[in-house]
C-alpha cells in the first residue's frame, strides 16, 4: 500500500511550508510583557463590547 494521497500531495506540502515560512512565530510577535498587555486589552475590550451589546439586545422568555 502506498501513502501517496494523490498527485497534489507534493503541492500541499510545498504550500504548507511556504505559509509556515511567511507567518511569524509567536515569540517573534510577543514577549512576556506584550503578551500580558494584549490579553488584558482583549479581555477588557470583550467585556466592554458585551456590556454595550447587552443594552441593545434583550432575551425574552418563551411563553
């Protein structure tokens, strides 16, 4: 039995490798301090967005 999944198998590997080379690594973007700042801003922004949306969206009980 062959492990070849068709003629596009080589192309798929090349595509994944190309994308992998162009996407920066996590440690290239964040160090410990910037990661905590990002997470803090993301959480606070999410809480603010939910609070604002809760003023406009109401859930009514089904009778």
